[in-house]
C-alpha cells in the first residue's frame, strides 16, 4: 500500500512501528505491528491539513482484497 501524491517523508522507526513524518503538509502516518495485524494512524497536525487520502495497492501473488463494512481485508 502506497500513499498517492505524497512528498518525501522523514522516516522514524521504533521497535514495532514506522512513522512517515510530513508525508503531506501537516500530516504524519504511522504503521504499528500488532498481533492481529497492522494498525494505521493518520495524524493531522493542523486544521488545514488535508483529510482525504488515496492509496495504491500492489496486489501481487493473485491476492484479492475483501471490502467488509468499509474496511479492506
């Protein structure tokens, strides 16, 4: 999964997470590894930050996504 039209972010890693700082103006994205999967947090730093985002998905190995109640599995 890759954010579309993103800038070159500042990348910070910790034990179980990665943060893309300033991936958009006033926006950071953090991915955290959890036992049940990956948690994505989109952090809006300012009221003027964009609040709609598009992502491209690379569906290799014939993976087929399922959309259930607005969530992608």
